[in-house]
C-alpha cells in the first residue's frame, strides 16, 4: 500500500489561519480596520487569497465585511465568548 500524500493547504487557508492567530493574540484589535494593502505586502501575496481568507473569517464571525468601507475585526463581547466557549 502506497503512503498517503499530505495535502497542501490552500494559500487563502494559511492566510486565514495567520489572521485568526493575530486576532486571538490581540495583534489585530476589535473594531480595527484591516489594511488589505499592508497585509498583502507583509505576507508577499496578492489581494485574491487575502480576500478569500477574509471571507472565511467573516463566515466565522471574526471579521465584519462592510461594502465600500472595508473589513473590520469584529468586537466580541464577554457574552458572545460565553456562547462560543461554554464552560
């Protein structure tokens, strides 16, 4: 039996994971506008994988996409956290 291959992660998934970690580490603070141009330069990527990553994070509720305004880190209340992570 041949060994199974390890699937490579899509670029947008890796970008989403890095942004998720930065949000959880409070490097990107709640309510902060996400500077797409700066992130594309920092990560050395084009805007397409970044925008796909932001869509993933928006679906998770970590960021809020506002048409013609940009993307912002979602402000999460303690009550929201209790609902997300019940003790």
